[in-house]
């Protein structure tokens, strides 16, 4: 069982609990992005086990007809063992998801993994796009997307590079703490960069844009850009953060909630607490009232 300190941010330990949470979200008009918690594996066994669970998960999502997709972490699929392990596991998950009409997101981890992650995304997106035309089974909800971090100095160039790749991008501010030679470390500068990158994406992308932010200012900027350029976009937020706003926004826009589950919740929970003191207060209040 997920302890009260973390259960605001984590849906449960099992896929069934995660999907039950998604069913509730769907009742509010919000879709789920299901993530099995796990990262930094240095052995093949847990990477292969998580990859197999993701393949079962896409079958469960398709079978239950839920409004949901999945999001995977490169180091969970073996990137730190060998890039080829990650590539192979990702390809198999994307093949299973494409077959069943389920979308696959690739999370972005620390800046040392960006090249390998973007290369793998580009390869699976192009491969999928080529194969898709011959598949009579193809459904319109499937596809692949990758996360880009606005705090990295390189992201302007990455966004330009990915503009013609047949996939979506999720723009976030960045949850890791990269050094100043590769990243903007001042939050006002990151916000400014986020706005600039978002405008570039709305102007040049037609594959789809996800605004991965709880920040009302960024969401307002995105809706204004949508009105100006007409580009499709979706809003993505995390489980346990601004949920009332998620339900309200879902009346007008496509909204997705990132729904993590599994027993490896500790480092995910730490990241949420580190990024906002208010999250720690929520967690402590939950412990005191349990
Ligand atoms: P912040 O800059 O943290 O806050 C700005 C404003 O948003 C606040 O002033 C407040 O008005 C509002 N706000 C923020 N949090 C709260 C809250 N708890 N309660 C009330 N209001 C709040 N990062 C990665 O590095 N890689 C990933 O793959 C990745 N995937 C993500 C996927 C999703 C769906 C989301 C939502 C985020 C993801 N992130 C990822 C995390 C992201 O990089 C940020 O660390 C995180 O979203 C915090 O930044 P922010 O834009 O939400 O707002």
C-alpha cells in the first residue's frame, strides 16, 4: 500500500489501482498518462520486467477502453545498461501500443540522457510512421511523443530538429537540476524560455504539443497561441496537483493527468516535494490526519 505521505501523488501499487484512478479521471473529462514508477536500473532484469508490464498495460488500456496512454522513462528501460537495451525495449513497447491504438510518451531525465532519448524517439517515430500505412489495424489515438525541458540551453535547437518528426512533444520547465553551463538556473529565465519555445512549437509543429505545466501563466500563454495559430495542443498536469483546475480546463481543452503507480515511489515523491514546499505541506497534513 502507498503510505498516506505519498498517496496524493501516486495512484497505488498495482496497474489495476492506476486504471481505477484513470476511470475516475475519465468521469471528469480528463485522460490518464499511466507511468510505472522505476528508474536508473543497472541490470537487465528489472528493465525487462517493467517493459513487459508496460506491454500488458497497453493491452489493459485498450481492452478497458479508457482514455489513457502511457509514459516511460529511458533509464527504466535500460538506458544506463546500454543504449541498445533501451532502444529494443522501447521499440517493443511502441509496437505493442501501436497495434492496440495506445499513445506512448517518453519522459526526459537528466541532461546527460537527452541525446540518447531524442535519437530513440526520432527512430521509433519515423519507423512507426513508415509501418503505420500498411497496418489495417491502426487507430488514430496511437503515436509517440517525447518530453523537452525548457531549462536546457540546447532545447531551442532540439525543438527545431524535431519539427518534422512524426510525433508529439511535451514541453516542461525541467524537474532536474542541471549545471549552469548547460541550463538556465534562474526561474524567471526558464519561464521566458518556456514561452519562447511554446511559441515556436505552436508556429511550426502540426504533430501535436503538450503543455506539461501547472503554471496558470504558461497555460494562458498556450491558449492565446492556440487562438493565434490554431495548432492542436493538450494540457498535462501531475496527479495531486491543481486537480480542480484540471477538471475545469477539461471542459474546454484536452487535459491529461500523469498517473504514476508502483512500489518504487520514493524518488518520484522526493522530486515533487523538492520542486514545491506546498507539496510537502500536503503530504505532512495527510500523515497527521491518517
Ligand atoms: P512551477 O514553475 O513549479 O510553478 C509555477 C506556478 O504553477 C506556481 O506559481 C503556481 O501558480 C502553479 N503551481 C505549481 N505547482 C502547484 C501546486 N502544487 N499547487 C498549486 N499551484 C501550483 N520534468 C522533467 O524533467 N521530465 C519529464 O519527463 C517531466 N514530465 C512531466 C510530465 C507532466 C505531465 C508534468 C506536469 C510535469 C513533468 N515534469 C517533467 C516536471 C516539470 O519539469 C516541472 O518540474 C513541474 O511541472 C513544475 O513546473 P510547473 O511548470 O508545473 O510550475
